[in-house]
C-alpha cells in the first residue's frame, strides 16, 4: 500500500485542478472539431453555389433564342427592319418605257401613266414594275413573294389583301426575302403571314402619310392579263 504524503485537502485540490485541465482540453478539442466542421460545410456550400452559377450561365436563356413575335414589335410602334427612302429623291415622271429601278421590288420612281388595279387585287403572275409603282403612288401596299414562301402564308396574305382596298399582291422572283411588303418609299421583309409587322405595315402605309397622291383611285387601271 503506497502512502500519499499530501493532506486530504491538498489531494482534493489537485484532483479538482486535474479535472479542470481535462475538461478544458475536452472543450478545446470539441471547439476545434466544430470549427473544422463549419469550415468544411462552408466550403461545400460555396462549391455548390459556384457549380449552380456555372450551370445557370451555361444554360440557354430566352435572350439567346430566336426573337419572338412580340420582340419584333417595338414598344414605340416602329416597324423592326423597315427600310425607308428619301421621298424627295423618288422621281414621279410618267414614262412609257422600262425603268431600271435600284431595288427589287421598286419603292418608287418614274412609272407608267397607267397603274395596276389595287383595290384588293391578288395577281398570280408577275406584274410590270412600272405599273405597280404607279399603284404605290396612289397609296397602296404591294405584297410580293417568291417560290420560297410557304403556301399557307401566301394563302393567308392573299386573304388579307383581298379584303383591303389600296393593296395588291403578286409573285416577284429576284427579291431578297421570301415575303416582302412595299409602299411608296417604304419596304420590309417579314417572316410570314403571322408576323406582327404585317399588321403594322398595313396600318401605317395603306393610304398612309407617305402617299404622294392620297385619295387617287385604285380602280380603272391595268388588270390581270
């Protein structure tokens, strides 16, 4: 049996101090474990958010897609893609021969004294430019299309023209777009019959402010041949 020379009071004090040291060491160890766990969890969350952000950036957005019909209709009422020519430079002389127009279809210039009937006429054959331009001078809208235009769109546009005075429609090979709308000094290429720019163009330019001879007749001219 060993003999401890310390008094009971001293032994009790030393035991208490030893217990405090153990408790302190245990608390420090637990604190370290907690901190390490928090750091690890924080790193995991940062990586997760970073990966999510990368995936979000990589995913296609609405802006990256083809513009919708509404996107093609500016809020200010302007027509997207509309081309305009200076009306003061579009001559209006009556000529009996052919005219070399700088654009296809022509948007104005010298023309034949006889206009194409444009009281909602739908022509199935190409028209003489010089007569159609005279119709534009009277305030009509001319719808033209190539053989690349879908038949359904051609049929729907023909229906629209057929019920619209001061408009005409005909095939036109050699133009830059499959479907184009032309008024005096104005022109736009559209994607199809349901393109909102069709309504805009008709609303603005059938007998619109660009018309050199507003109110001039669209009947009594040259008809289908």
